[in-house]
């Protein structure tokens, strides 16, 4: 797949950034997703983040929850200059653009979301590890066939896809029936996540 320059895409807040890392943890995630039956192309994903643009003329940032960004020296929920982040990311990266209007009201709500989560740590501890494991298994899909109102328990600290899903829900762009902590990286590749988004979403465009 041809790599395109991200500067030409006119990326906006909430656009999805999908990653296929080369590090050990990324390889474990990719292997586990293949074992759980994820499609081959989608299983290569190991991390998801979202574009963050705090004002119309502001530079692009990446909002994400991660174990550690070595170049920035940060753990947990964070924002970093997108170009700098991309240069330092070890792996392949795709962008999926969301089709909706970013109004002043949207920017205010997005700021509220950031203020609520900016100090959150990445998923950790025994319960955090269990949540990551259950996220990969996605057993909630089976349980909901019997108990339609089932809502899986969640820890306070978000993993990468959980933060993106919660942000989408905060703006009413993701179905409330979608369990935000049970959406592993592979479902964000076309076209599994598209089924629960309330807005059009574009194809995966390779940017690294």
C-alpha cells in the first residue's frame, strides 16, 4: 500500500490513527488477535489513537493512552505533537477520517473530555490486565445474546482503544451499546467499527 503524506489529508480532531507496532508488546497483541480469529489484515493493528486539534488554527496533536512514549517521557493519557509522534513511532501507521462538522460546541466538549482524562494512567494491575485480556476475547458479544442489557465492568484507567471509544461516545458518535472497553485494535480497521459509528468513516490510508 502506498504511503501518503499526512499533511495533505487535512486531518481533523477525532480522526482515527491506527498503528501496527514492531515492539514486543505490539507483537503479543497482534499474535493474540490472530488467535482469537481476527481477520489477517486487521490483526496486524496493535494501537489506536485519535487526532486532537484544540483550535481551528492549532497544530495537530495525537491524543492516546499508552504504556510509555519514550521520546516524550510520558505514560498514560497524553497529547503530543502529531508530526513528532509519527516520526518517533516504530511501525506502520494508518489514518481513517471521520465525516462530521467540528463546531465550536464540539471543541468545547472535546476540551471537557481532555480535562476529565488527562491525568489517567494506562490500564494496570491485576484487574487492568484482566480487562485487557477480556477486551481481546470479546466474550461480551456472546453474553449479550442472552442478556441484552449486559454492560461489562470496567476499571478507571483506560487502555488505548477504550480512550478513543469513550471520546467518541462523549460526542455521541459511537453507539451507547458498544462496550468501550471491549473493542480491541483490530476492530478499528475497516469495517467492524463502522457498524457502531453514527457518522461516515473513510478508508484506512497508510501514512507511515
